[in-house]
């Protein structure tokens, strides 16, 4: 069985370390010393570079590195009508830096007045085609769009973060979230996008005992009910996508300056996640002991793929090649079709926020090259098969 279109044996979650010029220009915009147009010009220049670098280093799934974002989720969700950023999320789980994410609130009826990612996709796709034309490359390359999961709109804030006049009950909100995502996927498809990745922390946080209890108290539901609710909202959001649009989901346990927020294996959500969520591919974190063992993969249906994040984007040193291959084979023992259902990646991106993880750009690309080398040794030179 072939891989879903746009999925490759050596894959990645999407973000790369931000160039200094982008960070400096973003600061100037915030202090009104530069304009948004100035920032976009700088982003365009460096996105063209990172597209070329991804292809040159062996990746075939290509993103804009999330260079246009400060946060993996906020910069997208703020463009939805009725959504604002106010304060920060309260949680018992914080990094040693004392950081907690911004808090999103629903202040009115949620809507999708304009396409959010289409212009960004078009630019990346143009750069992909330009690189292929200039290099004469014949291998398949896919421009991938990464957007936050629909659950990111409401989950961390709960009922208190949703305007009661706009939404006296939550079902209409969930319906509006689904409609907004359906509209965005329609716009992306019309522009030529065929791969969209949803980035979700909430299903991963439900695997963490402490954070799961917090969520249950915040929403007044059991963790199992919350898992099903998340799956239902995501399914509704992608229910109208065309058959030739691949949808993936990344479950993230937090990734801020090489630190994580949540821990715990996937067992609490695994059966609902694998058997109930209507996506084509799962990007899962398995880079250390906090992620649990591979046994939850026994629930994986035969027609789905897992991009196994056994490599680490959080540390500067290279992963051990022999150990990575060993772990891939261990995971394959739980999958109905073995290694055929697996691909390889780092557990998360290199820069889920503008600050980035604690490694250099050179170390980042060395990690990518090692990943491609491992994937070719395991699956062969054609990483699209």
C-alpha cells in the first residue's frame, strides 16, 4: 500500500529556527519602527532560502518553516472572527523559563471572513517549483501547510474563555469552528494545496495525568469524554475535504526552547485517536521516556500511517543512528503492516515559537540529513514509497 500523497519516509513537523533578520524586523514592527509590509518582505526572502535548504538537505515535504509566526497556533487563530488573544493560560505545567502560552478567548460569533493561509501557501509553492526548475530535480516535492488543530480554539480556556452571550451553549460554537475550518480547507484546496497538517496539543495533554485532571475540572467532563469531543470536532472540521487532500495531525507535548510541558504515553487516547479520528497520518512524539512505549500503536488500523518522532529536535547532539533504527523496528512490531506503516521524523519542529530550540542552524540541518540517511537505509532511496 503506497504512502498517502505528500507523506514521506523522512518527514518533519514543519518549523525551523528563525533567521535573526526576521526576529529583528518583527521586534521593529512591534515597536512601530517597521511596517507589516517590511516584515513580509524579509520573511519572503528567508522563506525562499529555507525552501531551498529543505530540498537540498533531502526533505520532500516542504513548509515555510513557520517563519511568519511567533506562535504555532496564535498567529493563525487570531484571523478567525470572534477570537482574540488576552493574557496567558493558567497551568501547573510551566517551563523553567516561566513561560505559559497566550490565552485565546472567544468574544463573539466565530467565523472565517477571509482565507488565512492561501497567500502563504502560494508563495511556498512558487518557491518549490522554482527550486525544482533550477536544479532539474525530478523527485516529488510537496508544499505542506501546517495549521493549529480546531481544538486549539477553545480547549485551554474552557467555558470561562467563551462569551456567554455569543454562545450560551457550546454546541453552536463547535459547529462554527467546524464551518470555519471547512472554509479554510476549501480555500487551500482551490489554491492547489493537497496536504494540511493539524497541530494539536490537547490530545497529547490528555495523556498527562495532571493536565488531564485540570482539563476535566475545567470542562466538567471525564478525560475520555474530552478525548471523544476533540475527535468529533476535528472530524467535523475535515469532513468536507476532497478525497485527494491528505490530512495529518501532530500531537505535541510542548516545545518551547527545548523544553516540554506534558508527559505520559498515548494509551489514554490511543483507541479513540487511531480508530475514531478520520485523518490519514499521525505525527507522534516518541523521543524519550516521557512519551511511553510503542504499545498504543496496536490500535493503528491497516490503512493509516504514523510518522514516528523518535529523533529529537530539542537537543543539539545527533541521535544515535543504530538506536533510531532499533526503535523503528520495535515500533513496527505493534503495527499491522510493520515498517510499511511507519515513517521517520523528529518529535516536533525546531521552532514551535519564534524563540526556537537550543541548537544552531548548522546542527538543525545535520539532524535533518541524518534523518534522511536513516530513512533511506530502512526503506530505500525512494522516500515516497
